[in-house]
């Protein structure tokens, strides 16, 4: 092997194996979807349910300046004794990064998305048949059963973001990102009990997003 090439290869692989491989992030984000028709149907929503996302991300270093990973973002709207609504934004992404200094990292993320919305209601039903059956076994009282009805919709999307990460120590960092989500949502062809239905007319086509998270590395 070329004697000049060997030290370069040695340094390259030392840098790769010296870096943490896994990066686990827990965070929160802010975005502004226009959910007027949906919020009106479900009742008043809060700032938390309309504009806040909860985030879990896991990535793995595959090269000295590249990571691949998965990301899940969630938005919830819960009503007591009524409907529950959940947006889920999922992404498989590629991330590139470089270090301006030892603790400071700049990164860029891009990837496709598979997103969904579920609207559900849990119902507690009374049925005398169950009460009659269980009473024959020596049970007393009235017995109920629970069921859950769901309408849902899935669609494709696209994610990109730029960010800054500051490592407080080798295994812990703070990550701040500005990003953009592109959704290809249409209100037609929601599913309810296997049937096609129309869903809410919401505006989520182009959504800027701000995210802050804590990063654990290993």
C-alpha cells in the first residue's frame, strides 16, 4: 500500500469509529396549520393542540458527515367524552452535517414523509344480553362493553430543514432547526369503517416549522 495513503486511511477510519453512532432526539415544534373546519367541527382547540408538535427522532451515522434516520411528529386534540384527533407526521431522512468548532454542528435534513390523521371516538355501550349472560354465572349488576369508531386519512409529504446543534458534552446536545413540510393532502377518500368518505377541508399544503430538541448520543 502507498505509504502516504495509509495514514490518511487510518485517520479516516479512526474519525468514523470515534464518533457516536446513534443520535436519539426528544423535542417539540411549532407550526401553523389552518385547521378551521376541523376545529369548528370538534369544538374549540387550544394553542397546544393546534400549533404544537411533539417529536421523536432516531438517526445513525453511516459516514463521517452523514446520518440516516426516522422521525415522528405528533399533534393531539382530545375532548373529554367525545372525539380524539391525532396528526402524525413520519419521515425517513438523510442528514448531512459539519462542525464549525468542536461542540458546534450545522446540519441539513431532507426526506420523504408518510403522514396521517385519525379522528376517533370511544363509546361505552349497554347491552342486556351481556348482563343476562353474566348473571347466569352468579354475577350481579349491569355490564357494558366498549367500542371505538375511527375515521382516518394518509398522504405523502416532503421534509427539509437546516439546523444548529450544540454539544454540552459528547453524549448530550441541544438541537435547533428551521424546516419546511410539504403535504399532498386532499379531503377526499378518508376511510370510515372501510368506506370512502369526505374529510375536513384543512390547509396544510406548505408548513414552515420550528423545532427545539434534546439529543442523546451513543
